[in-house]
C-alpha cells in the first residue's frame, strides 16, 4: 500500500475524460491500486477520490462517508465505522428533482471551498472491486460526494459548477496558497 502524489489544479489531466475499465482487467493488480487510492484518500482526510486525481485516467473512484464530515454536522460522527466504497465505471441511473446545496472541497484544490447545488438523491450503478455489479442510492452529503467524484471521471471539477467570477477567485486563492508552500 502506498500514498500516491495528488494532481493539484490547475492541471490538464483534471480536464481529461477517464477510460472505462474492462471487466477482465479487474484483478489483484487493480485491487492493489484501489487500496492505494483508499490510503491516499484517508491520508489526506478526503471523503472521496477519483483515480485521475493521482494521474490515472481510469473510471475508478473511492469514497468513505462512514464518519460523515465536520463540515456538515448532521452527518458527522467521529467514532463512525469506516464505510469504504469503490466504484468502477459508475453510472447515475436516477437523480431526484429535489436539489441539495453543499459547500464542496476537493483534494486537487487544497483549502478551497465553494457552494455547489446538485440533485439531492442519486442512484448509481457500478462494478465493485471484484467486478460484481452493484446499485446503491445516495442522499445529501453522500450524494454530493459520489456526484463530485463521478464528475472527475468526466474531466469536470467542482468549480465548473459555479460562476466564472467565483471560479476565478478560487483559482487566485489557490495560487496564493500554493506559493506559500502550505502543502
Ligand atoms: Ni474532487
């Protein structure tokens, strides 16, 4: 297991569309890589991570909402049990009309946050790390997380959902943060 270096914005890789994973390629090597993704996510205190964020353009994401997030008190439980989920080739099969707004962050945009509005509930079909088909419904912060990570697989980042003025502000603040060498 290893902590992998993160791709930090702005980086052209974050705009690339990731490739589907063939079922026959879901093997021990891939599971090893998925283990590294989890390690990297936990080490950086993220709720989710997409493979592209470590520079691998495959449609794979990991997430763990087991503890929730202190940024959304209703879900937060510091003693919560881990709930690791790996999704390969995820697809949204249903999304609610009802929306949910949440202040999102991203490991590729350290220390940057912005409100994003998305469907409040989604149902997602995906392959797990053993190549078995799964379908699961997510709501509120979990739904935010899965939609945010799925966006990464399509070259979309959370600031693509906000106005240009706000996006420019985030990018400027990120540049300042990087210059300070804070990470
Ligand atoms: Ni992200």
